[in-house]
C-alpha cells in the first residue's frame, strides 16, 4: 500500500486482523526535511533492501 494523499501532521494506524493498533506512522516536516515517525511497541523496525526489479519499476526517480 502506498499513501498518496496526506498532510503533514497526519497519523496513520497499522492494525492487525483483530483491529488492534500495532503501530502508528506520523508524517511531519522539520527544517525542510520530510520525516516519518514510527511508533511500534514490541516490534523491531529494520530497513529492507529493495530488489533490482522493484527499483527499476518503482519510483526510483524520487529517491534522494
């Protein structure tokens, strides 16, 4: 899923199959940088490497 329409300050909740919130995403802009705050108690957050296929067909022109 991609979030395509948002305003800074919006908060998105990630829920499990039972409807319980397991994480929240907060979008903000500070000092000219777009930031995503992630609160996910009990979950480990790691950066996943993208495959070449995803990179070639995704929005690679938007990466900095």
